[in-house]
C-alpha cells in the first residue's frame, strides 16, 4: 500500500530455525535437516534362540561366513549384504559320512569284528570308476560296507599294482584291505594267482581266498570247486576244514533279476544265509558298480560272518567283475 515502508522478510521462528541450518558451503550438497525422532533409552540385550547361527535364521546365508555362500562374496562396504533364503549349491562339498557307533570289545572276538556281532545284514557297494570306461585302464576297486541304517561299517580297498591289474584283469591276484572308522586295517583278504589255461577240474586251477583277521592271522579260506552247472564254494576254517558251503545259481548273468548265492551248512540242507548280487540296471550290465546284500543269522559265529563277507569279493571278481577288454567267465 502507498505510504508503507518495505521491511526485511520475517525471520523464521525457533522451530523453523531448528530445522533449517546454514547452507553447506558446497554448491552441490543437499540441505541438511535435523531429525524429529528422539532416541530412547537402550533396551536389555535379547539372546538369540537356538537355530539362529550368526544372527540369521536357518536357511539364510550369513555374510560373516563367506564360505557358506560361494557365489556372492561380501565386499567391504558400509552396508551389509542381505541374501534371500533358499538352497544354494556349494561346490567341492561332499555329504558327511555317518559311521556305525563302535560296539564294546568282546574277549572272544577278533579286534575290529565287533561290528559284525550286532548285524544280520550288510550291504557291499562298489564305487563307480568312469576312468576305466574312458581309458580302458583298470584301477583298484573300492567298496563301502554299510548296515541297514545306511551307516558306514567298513571301507574295503584293493591294493594291487598297475601292471598286475591290467595284465591279468579279472584273474589277477589281489589284496583287499578292510579298514574301520579310525582308519585301522582290521582285516586282509588275499587271492593268489591261479592258472586257468589247463584242465578246469584240476585242483591247482581252482580259485582261493585267504581271510586274515587281524592282518597276519588266518581265520579261514574260501575255496572254489568245479561244477558243471553252477558256482560252488566251500568255507573252511584256519585248518582248512569245511564249515559252510555256498551254491550259486545256474546262470550268474541273469539280466533284470538278482543273483542269489545260498549259504548252507556242511550237510548242504540247512540254509544259513545268502549273498545276493542286486540288479541295478545299466550299472549291473556294465559290471562297474556292483551291489551285494549279505544275510546271515545275528548269532552266527563272528568268524564265519567274516568268511561269508570275504566270499562275496571272490564271487564278485569271478562272475561280475567286467574288464574293459575281456569278460570274466
């Protein structure tokens, strides 16, 4: 209006003055404001419940543990990296091996065979070796021995030199070493070389397996006997006295079915147990990863259990082990 003298703009009130500060000397800096929120008193520390390792729930990968999340390693930043829940593959990480609990040692049992005193059934699982199929180079066989709960009982490893394996193939002499959960060798199985180029009914050509437990102390033998129609074995004690017998099927090349080897008493009538080669489809046809089920009474003498266990490997090498260049029998 006319007659009024212009005055300076009104100064901001105290409340507005607390919000707006002096501008930053940098021209590109945003204005700075004070927060309206008032920090309260600190609360009592809360203890994380079980199942929340590292402060994150189960199923979340913790940035503080880089090895748990291999693909997105956290970088040095002021802001934490958050991961979505889910299952992520971890390379070079094998499943944990669960072993059967060790039983109490007994005075009349050879050391290491205490596991067999509690079992009436074990599974023999041969490792698959793709190198043999690709290179035609015979490698040492390896087997996992498990119980019905899928717990490891023993590991069986072949100990044969490269020349013997690839020169004699399935007829090769071998040494099998049985180790327990502590890596101790508790049993040794030895197969000597037998020439099969002469008469098949000659005793010197028949296959044989010696079982030692502990290594160096023989507990028995598995002897192969000539038969026109089927596989026949005898299980002998350390004095080479017949104790049990094994009779196989008329044809061990049953396609699509299991091959059952019956374990009988010395009279040949009473059934004691069995060694069953399971049919696993293509893997069984190639003979590269055999699976055997061994059954025996739980109260059977533990040395005879070990002998039936050893007979399984002689049967495997004679009838089901396949060479890249030759068939076994």
